[in-house]
């Protein structure tokens, strides 16, 4: 006898024992008596009700397991997506921002002088460049490396806009914090302008050499040399 046939025989014997135990129970005997004393319509109704209850139990148990598995799967996917978002947020927060290192103060002055030279201003229009002080509390002094003030005089509106745009485009790490415009005292058709530039304190990245040292070249022996 194979293992499958043996298992079927065991299940059959177990079913027979359970069925015999139910039939021998007082509750089954009492229910059987009540059923036999019913009129035919009541017996038919009771039989249909019993079949409905049996079918309900047969379908309810698998459905309950299926529903529970779907709930567990949804909970797992929700937690998995949450963990992915947490890891993504952690990677984004720890990734080094791609910020350009600003030019030095002397380099910034040189760039600004080039912008002024390209604007073809008269010598009296260039009041000069000077280092400024950090003002206000919105920006911490530790975030600023230098402050440069650019003073120009007798500019029209187009010159103010063009020069300001050229200065801002020098570096993405050089920000124009303030722009002061006042009418010229001698000719109110023109304006005296002060551009106040803040250079951000961006640390210079240290690029460590990851290249392996090249092996020393061994001198080839010439033909005819001693071995």
C-alpha cells in the first residue's frame, strides 16, 4: 500500500469515527427526533438551512484566510514603500550638494572689473570696489567667506540691469544680497548704484588620489649584454 492510499484510509477511518461519535451523542439523537416529528415543509426548510450553513462554513474559512493574506500583503507593501522612502530621504540628505566653489576675493574683484570694462563706463562712473561687512541675522557669518561692494555712478536703467546680470552670472556661489539705487545729485536722469555681493563659504573639496602608482619600468637588456 502506498503512502497516499494509507493517508486516505486514515482520513476515512477518522471521518467514520467522528461521524459515529456525532450520531451517538445525545444532542444528535434529540435533534434527529425533533426533525422526524416535523411536518414535511418544515423538514425541507430545516434541510435547506443546514445545507446553507454548511456551504457558508465551507466558503467562509478559505475567504477569511484569503482576506487576511491580502491585508498582510497590503501592510507589507506599505511598510516596504515607507522604508524605501526613508532610505531615499537619507541618501538625499547625506549626499554632498553640488555647489560651485566661489572665486577668491581678488578673483571676484578681477571678474567684476572685467564686467565694468565691458560696459565701457567713463572713469568717473566707476567709484570703486571695497570690502563690506555682513549685515543682518538671516545669514550666519559662518556661511559667508567675503563681502564685496561695487559702487558705480551716473548709470541709466539699462546699464543697471545689464551690469547687475553680468555680475550675478560670475558664479552661482556669489549672491547679490542688496542693490541700492539713488538718483545722482548732479543729474537726476541718472542713478548712483551700489551692488553688495556675498560669496558663500563653500569648502574646497579634497580629491584624494585613488590611482595606483605606476610600476617602475625595468630597463631592457641590450642585445649582447651579460646575462
